[in-house]
C-alpha cells in the first residue's frame, strides 16, 4: 500500500506503525504521513490476523462454530458466544416447528456472565488506553480485576479466556452452588477497587487534559461512519440495543444508558477521547448493577437440565440437524458495540453462510478520518480510546 | 553482598558464604558459565502478541503471575530482547514480518511458541486458508507450549525449560536444535507440532 | 414519529420505484430486491426522505448463491444491505444480485462512509466490484492473494510465497461436507516439505 507525499516541498515524512507495535493492541498496521508533529494522512492496513473465521463457519456444524466465536473477540468471549447463539436461536424461531425455548435460569446466567465479561473487557480497554498515553500502573490494577472475573469463569467452565460456555439453547454447565455468593462478593470488592482506580487515573488532570478534545467525532459523523457501542454513545447518541431492541431477558431489566456529555469539562467536546473513556467506566457501573439485579431474579436450579425455569440447557439436537431454510440478521450489544450476525441456512446441519459484523471493524474504518490533523503522540491515544481488538477487525 | 543468594548460586562457587578476605570474594568460573548465569536471569522478552494468547501473555506479566520475578521484562523493540514469545496466530501475511523481527534480534536469541496456533495452526489448521500452520516453517523454535490458550502456569513452565537451555548455551558451541515440548494436560485440538513443518530451517543471516 | 413497518416502507418505495420488488426469504424475512441500476438513486432517496431517514448503514455483506438450494438455481452473488434509522428506529434490508459474469454493483460509500470498509471486505472475500469506490483494495488478504475465499468454488491455496500451507503429514480435504454436494474442487495435494528456510 502506498501513500503519495504530495506537498510541493516534499517535506512530509512517512512513518510506519506496526504491524508489531506495542501500542496498537495486536497486529494493526498504520502508515502515518506526518507533517512535522502533525498527522497529515494515515492509512490503516489490516488483515495481519485474518483467520478466515467466516469461511470456517461454512465448514463446521452449527454448535461447533461456538468456539470460533470466542476467537473473534477474545477479550469478551462470552458476549461473542451470546451474539452467535442469539442469532441461531432467532433463526430457529422463524419456523414454529424448530423453535427453541431457552430456560429462564439459562437466560439469567447468560446475562450474568455477559455483564461480568463486559466488566473485564472494559477494564482491559480503559487500562490499556491509560497505558498507551503513558500511565502503566492503572493497567496493572485493571488486570488484577480481570483475574478475579477469570477465576469466576474458570470455576464455571474451566477456561480463562476462550470459554465456549454459552451454547445454542442455553449454557454448557450450570452455575456451581457457591457461584452467586462469589459473584456478589466480587462485585462488592470491585466497586471499592473502582474508587481507587478512578482516583488514580480518571480524575487525573494530566490524563484528562491529554484526552480532552482529541479526535472529536460528532454524533452525525459517528452514525454515518457506522460506529457502534461505546464509541457511538461517546459521541452523544443515546442508543443501546440492550434497552432499545432487547434480547434475552434484558427487557425485564431496566438498563440505564450512559452517553457522552463533555465529561472533560471546559476544554473538552462531546465525542472526544475522554468521553469515550468515561462512557466505558459508566457502563461498568451499570453492569455491576445489572449483575446484582439478575442475581435476585435467578431461579433455583432444577434437577432436570431441560426444565423450563430451573434448567440450563434446552435440547436442540433435533432442531440443529434440520434448521429452517432461510436467513436471519440479528444483533446484540457486545462491549465493543453491536455484534450482528447474518446467518444463512440451507436446511442442513452446516451453516451456509455466517457473517459477523463487529464494532471494531467500523471503528477502524474511521481512523483515517479522525486522525487527520492530530498530533503524532495522540495517535496511540486515539487507537486506545476506540478500543479496537484486532481479530474483530480481521476475523 | 555476602548474603546475596544470587552470588552464592554462581556456577563454580564452592563457598556458601563469601567472607571479607580478598581471596574469598574471587570466584573462578568459565566465561560462558558466567554469561549464561546472567542471561538466564534476565531474559528480556519481546512484547509480541498477535492474538488471544497475547492476552494470556499480558496476564502472565500482570500482578498475579508476575513474570518480572524471573527477571523477565517486556521490551518494545526486538533489538533489546533475548526472547521472542510468539503468542497467537500467525497468518501468511504476518509470517514474513515475524521473520523480519526475528532477524532484528541480537544473538543469542530464543523463540518460544505459545499456543496451538503458533505451534501448528491449532483450531485453524484444517479449514483456514490464510493461517500459517506453525511458525516453525519460518523461524527455529526452542520451546513449544501447547494449549488454546496455554495457562500462564504453562508459560512459566516453558520459561523454566528455556532457562535450562540458556544455561547450556555455549558461545562457540553447537546450537541445540531439538525443540522442547512442554507437557500440558489441556493440549486442545490435535497438534502436529514439534515435528517441524519443514524440519528446523537454518538460521537466516541477520 | 414512529417506526414504519416493512409493509408501510414498501408502499412508499413502490410508489416511486416500481422496479423494486418486495420479497421474503425462505423463512419469511422481508427484503427489497433492487436492480443494480436503480440502487444509487434509491438509497439516496431512502437516506434523505424526511419520513424514512435511513442515516446508518448497519451492515453490508453478501453471499454466494451458487450452492444455495433455490428454485430456480442461481449462481449470482447476493449483496445485502442492512439499513437502519437512528431517528425513526426502523430497519430495512436491501438486496442486489450481482451475476458472476459481470460482478459489478455501484458503490454507496459517498452516502455512508461506513461502506468504505464494508465494500472493500465484500470485494476481497466475494469478488464483487464496487463501481465508484475510491480505494477498492483487498482488506483482509494480502494484495497479491489469488481468488475470493468466500465464493463457494474457491480452491484453497497449497502454498503462499513458497511456504506450503499444510504441515508434513497433514491431509485435509478442503471442501465443506454438504449433503448431496458434488465435490467440485479437487482436494489440495499434500504439500511437499520445503527445503530449508524460504528465501528472505
Ligand atoms: S492457540 Fe487458541 S488462544 Fe492461542 S491464539 Fe490460537 S486460537 Fe487463540
């Protein structure tokens, strides 16, 4: 990929960032054309982690694709599982003969793990962003919190990162008997930790001024460029699929949606890096609240796994062997925004086409637009504030 | 100085406690052994994470598993690092970059392949068209760690195996080429690793 | 104002664009089948009309109809547009069929910049050429990659830049096992082991 340096004086410098660069969160390559300290132009180059997951979706059976969704977004694998399973269930529901009813307990567990994973994913996002602008300590604090969530998940499904826990029709294992108490006590300590974390970095004047008014995305721009999730809300758009197009039991939980409102104060603007950062922190608080609410709703376990309230896994073998012919577009709210699945079935046990629309892909699409005219040192802050995860871009 | 366990652990040291006399503070050892001792305890690793395994690498460097206590500090540039931990999937597009980075590292250099993907393509080996099935087709690998992703404990196990190897390294000797495979209970997905896709390729000239 | 249902949307579209057909997929998902020649004018109107206001392109993707059991069978590439309006909160799916022989669809990136990336992806993976796109380069695979992987007749590469794709001892038939599927592509021959390191 080439960039023409077009200034008559020819004084622009071309700087290659990545694909191996510690601040690009993986293998993202950005070719920056700089005019002194200012970015004149930039071209992201993707595909260094293109693992052909969509092609794999056409080769494996319905249930076998779930582990691959883990790898589409490994920072919030539960949400990625959930997005795919919700899509397949909606496809099955489009024909009354194959409709599946997910047990209520399974729905509760799904929301619980999805919100816990949202917490751990946002902790990585804010910690990594702070690290990118030069504050390493908050990252260690956020990693410590992530380890706590990992412990809970490990007891649940035996994995620390790629869970393969949520399946079509429910979840793979029931909660362990002590899990609700453990989660409740984790939420309590986590809230205390967050106070410390915020003192450390969020209210830090240097950090705030560093991020204020950098890479401002207005709400119209955000919509037109297809931003989703916290990036969209950071620009002041009040939209969250959990509240506005509820799936699962989110309809029964009053989800409060934070959005960007110039948190950086006088020097900030709606939709700058600091707004996107704060929206993530507020979402973490909301997730803590949702987890507590779900713990109250959680019905006691039933002896039979397929029980409609207390079970955790509906029997879907028959349905998945002969799913309805047709297609379905479904979307769910993952930590990095709308995760849409376009699923086409030809009526066999192998999907015909699985397409995953992810938040990071469109966030990466806006890079060359927002990076024009910012300082070179801010490039990493911008990448951090959009919270891109590379396999979500490349898949 | 006298109670420094590290000094007592010096190869060739017969004294458990060095005294204040001049001759008691002099240790006789081979240069190679001394260098190996230094290298072994300061394996700076390249911060090179491509995919999911990279998160586990990050968490291994985090507060709980704390790779720092083994003298392992992440470096951002290959020119300052001794060890490259390939954490994650390597695609065909990325593989040539990996070799470039490897060539920029100074000798002696070591490579740990972390996770099924870097070992053999892992879950992507069968149906993927773009994933390189094993990084050992491009650069020589010393330690293979199976798992998808390997736990940080498995990584640390691999690091200890590597330290053994570093201790045996001799500047003028023959480089060990037989890879070490860390035994792991959770070696997910059938792997062909260790056989070497193309045997061990010769070391590319830097 | 409130969200319009698909029938109401159809009514308004039909009044101006009689060539656009309202269709349903096999499981009843409604969509509009748009001729490629009318696409640009239609989406321009969809985006600017006061009652419709589709200000976001939620998704743009496609799939190969070659092996889809439809009657009559088709070998076109279907390009799927998912439009969404954050103002009116309604959703609409459009579809354009691009025949394999002349796989060209006009670009909509001048309306929704989000399409810049989506179209590059569809071009890369499915080989649909978007007319009017400023930089229609491959986005996922390397620029010198051969073929469009998500097409159903794609043949897996046996090597890339001299490095074999498979390991020694691996034999995979890279063809999805679909019931009643005649194997079209020959399975990739087992790769020969490379001699030493590939040239730098
Ligand atoms: S081995 Fe597994 S966890 Fe590691 S990079 Fe590959 S898919 Fe991800």
